[in-house]
C-alpha cells in the first residue's frame, strides 16, 4: 500500500472550494470551475509523466490548511461530547466497551428482544453528556450534513468533538481542514504500534500525519452454505471448498456446477464488486483529474453480465429485500462475499431469519479465502479540529482503537475483527464461531489482513463506485449496451463532480 503523496496544495483547495467540500458524494452545492481545477491538476501530476491515460499517476490530494478557530466553545459545549455518525455501530461499541461510559445514568440496557435501549440523554462517568448527530448515508446525506457542520465549526460555540468516516471518502476528510491529527491529542506511535498498517494509511494525510483511528480491520472472505457445498461439491470442508474457488477460473466452473443443481452462485449484480475493485492497478481519478476505468473493473462487468445471462446469479442488488432473503432458509444462493462486519452482523441476522434466535441457517455457513484478497468497509474515528473536549476524545480513541484488552473483548463478544494484530494472532489459535459451525474464521482473517492493499483509494471513490454500479446495472438488465452504460457512468460522475474530466 502506497503512502499518500503530496502534490500541489492548490489542487485540493480548488476542489474543496468549488464543491463545498462535497468530496466523494453527490451534492447540490455550487460546482467547481472546471478549467481552473483542470489546469491545477495538470500542473501537479504525481507518480507519472504529463498527459492523460495510463501515463499519468493517481490523483493524491494535498493537505488543505486548517481553519483558524475564531470562537470558543460554550460551557455547555465543553460539557458535551458531540459525535457525528451515520448509523448505530459506533454507538453500540461505545456503550458496551468504553469503560468510562455511564451505562446506569444513561439508562442503557439490552431488552428482551436483544436490542439496545438508552434513556433520553447519555453520559460519561465524568458527568459529560453525549450527543449523537446521526444522519443516514442515503443520497450522500451524511457527508453533506457533516460538511455543513464542519464548515461552521470555527465560528461556532457548539463544537463537534468527533466524527466517523468510511474508507471510500476518507481521503477527502483527512486531507481537508477540519481534522485534528492524533499526535496533537497525545496519541503516540507506541499507542498505535500494533494496529494493521493499512488502517493507518487510509487516514494518513499528504503530510504524513495520522488523522484518525479505528477499532476494526475489515479483510474479506467468501461465506458459503455448508449444506449446498456438500450437495454440489461433495464436501463442506473450507480447505476443500477453497480449491473450487481458488481463482476466478475455478470460481466460474463452480458457478456452472451450482446452476446445474438448481442453485445460484451469487445473489446479485454487486456481490463480487469489491473483490474486483480492491484489486485494480490504478485509481479512479488520475493526477490530471481525469476519470479512468481500470481493466479489472471491466472484468467484473463481463463476469456479471455472463452470470446474469446464464442464471448464475439471482438478479438482486445489495441491500434489497430479495438479496437479504437469499441469505436465509428460503434462499438458493451458494455464497456471499463479505468482510468482517458482514459476516458477524448482516449475514448472522439474515441467516437466523429471526434476529437474535439461533434457528434458520445458524451454524450452516462456513468461510474460505475465495479467489482474491480484498477488504470492504471499515469505520474510522476522527477528532474534529476545534473540539473543546480533547482529553475525552483522546481517551475514547485510545480505549476503543488502541487498547488490546478492549479490542480482544470486542472480538470475543461480537466476533468483529479488531485492529490489534498481536491480539488477533493470539485469539486465532483456538477461536471458534458457533454461527460458522465451530469454524475458526479469525485465523483466516489473520492470514488475509496483511494482504490488504489500499494504495488505490482516492477522495472520489464513493461517487465513482456508486455511479459505476448504477450505470452497469442497466447493462446487466439488458436495457443499454456496454458502451451506453459506460457513457452513463461518466455522466453520473460528472453530475456529482463537475471538476472531473471524462471522455466526450
């Protein structure tokens, strides 16, 4: 994984100003001056020569200047930990595993259905309130809201203290002007020495400063139905099944076998996407701000078209109702590409058919490496520049992302794969997952995590990934040709980021 490289500071500044710091997502805010951003980028190629195409290196944004804080936080703000996020994952981690969370005062409990409940206000043990600002991810709403609030931070007496980000748009924020480097909080190299290096590189800015931390690492595996494997392949043993999935040629042969027996290899169009998109040779956007499509992404297109035409998939899309149903007892799908969170959260819920009850397909799934190493997702904690609760932010970050005992407990209690390599190696020696029929999947994650390559991540990844999948779904459905789908992709990206250059 390549370290982030510095190019002209003006390039990113132009992009941020024009797009109102919209970064990787869709925004209705004012658009950039295309000629200016293009000229700036053309003067700032990295990792390559001048001109377009493969001769130009990947776009690597420079670090923007931090904004001078002009307002001090109010007394209420100094006694409130304000955290911005898009879902309940980090809330649950904080409530269950942060030792300075006041569960009693917060009214925190697990109800009879296994769901978390809290009172109207949550607290730390030092008496400070916790305020969650939760905005759903759909239609880029979370980023748009976060951008708006961070832009107002310097002049506001109501300070954001922490916010969460994902890999697909991490570079946008870590190279922006609104994050406090972890070293300024007092988090040291020794504190983070056992973390997986890729988790640090994702949130390292162009100056080499670490701008966030995470409690999890998210290597991916292939989760498959043991009962279907035994029927079609004659074995459900992960080592033997892996031989039938060892590379894409073997994977495709197995897909044909599944079809012959009345099963689908995959549920839908997007299931294998991250496995291909994480193994590209170039980033979505080059140093001239030109959008590029890697050959490996077109391999995904061709494979998915073939699977759709031959009935190797069930024609679903990620997160839709049929996709979810395909993971349960009524499903006829052999397997799913999932990273750590997907296996121990999403798949478990769908496989049980009744969340929290160990029926359905509980114990009937197994995992193996699959055809290629990849990762999917991950959530990073950033300290907002201007926070008026630095010590609390530091303490939360250290416990939740750097403390070995805390991370071990998270993995033991939730099976989430956590960001401490020695701890995971220790746990992998004898770990067993009841959901996976007693399989030690932590050992597979330990083997997969060091192979993760995030060197091709960029600040436009969310927009490009979402637009690419959206455009080519019409191709898979037979509504447009491949060339028309590609043109539509460029149109979608250009609508989101007018500063980018696309083929005419």
